[in-house]
C-alpha cells in the first residue's frame, strides 16, 4: 500500500477529449515528509510515518519537536502511518510528492465528515414531520413513537433513530479514480466526491479492492490549444500578441453567449 496526505480544496469539473464531463475533487498535496520508519525488529510491524504541514515550534510540544528533528524537519500538523510494502525504500527525512500516484490509479480516500452538531431525526435521518393541521397532535418535529415490536417491557431497540451528534466522524470513500496528478503545482484530481468539508485534511491510499488501476482518460488541455494557435499564427507571420487577443475575444464572445 502507498499513501499520501493532502487537503481538500473543493470540487470542479474537467472535460475529456471525447467530450465527456467528469466531476472531480481537487486535493492539494504539498510535499509529505517521512518522519519515521517502523520495522518488524523494533516495532513488531512495518510502516512509514508521514507528516504534513509545518507547525511553529512555539505551538508544538517538546516531544513533537524532538521527533521531527530526527527527520531534520519542522513539527507537523498531521501525521499518519501507511503500510510500508510499497514505500519501504523511502528513508527518514525524504519528501513524498503528488507524483507518488498517477492518472488511472484507484484509491480510497479517508476524511472526517462535516460536523452538524446535535440535531433531530429529521435532519439526521431524513425522518418525516408530524401532522400540522388544526387540532393536530402538536408533535411536528418530535421523534414519534418508540413502540417495542409487541413487547411491553419499555425496552428500546438498538439502533433506533434518535436525536444526537450528526457528522464529524471518520469516513472512507472507496474505489475512486485519479484523473490527473500535477506534482509541480501540488494537486491531485479525484473523480467523484471525498469526505469532509473544504480545507479538510484527507488521506489518499491504494484501494483495498481488487482492481488497483484503470485506463487513464485524456483531458482537454487549453494551454496546448493556445500553443497550437500560436504556432499556426507564426507560420502565417502573425505576432503572438495578435493571437492572444484573438483567443481573448473568442473567450469573451463565448461567455456572452452563455450569459444570454
């Protein structure tokens, strides 16, 4: 298993060369640092510990500072371990970037779902409201009857939908496909949605399912199209500025038509 830590930025959409629209989640992936390597001899198992996002020393504990200095780095905000079968060659202090994965890899993404606080059953479990007509029961948003399936001993069944804490739990989305990886800009595009709110920390690792990789899709590159326009214009002895102006005018005309 290989994995990396990142931060969810939000969702957008990309287009393939055959015209298909793909909704994707943008995950910012700054370089992760290997803080520790655990071995069978010393720890009883093999794993690689990664750290993500620096923390000021005055905001970190002394043990955290000392642990980070062994890897010649600053204390980290987020630390996670991964099985070392595919990452055993990494040394302490090494950086792990987004290019650990590639387009077409199938991954599982773990994050903390958005917390909604203490809520009732209508918001928490999509329950129905009670009657609101004149002379009704006045039981509009209450949980309703807790009848015990024929027994009369006052026992409430397990897993009965009731008010309580909603969200703020660890969730994992499985079988998600990586659409694009850009190590220079530091982001990964993942098809579909991943757990957590915007700017939430997430863990991306190889899926536990059988299929680990699928055929990658080819995305439209607008930069490539502009470059082709420039090359074509150069062949026609036109200036680059003229081509850029033509591209801008075409984009403005397209946006105006969409607005209409």
